[in-house]
């Protein structure tokens, strides 16, 4: 096993982590806008 073998999988893991982070951020902003909407009414 070479050291280079672990690098692509690490990058893939980071990319998937970033995608999940982005999705959760979008969900958070959605719920925040809903909360603002409810509080303003």
C-alpha cells in the first residue's frame, strides 16, 4: 500500500463533507427565514 492511495479517498471524504455542510447550511437558513416570517406576523 502506497501513501498516495489514501489521498484521493481523503479528498472525496472532504468533498462529501463540504456538500453535507452546504446542505445543512441551506436548511438552517430556510428554517431561520421561516422563524423570521413567523415572528414578524
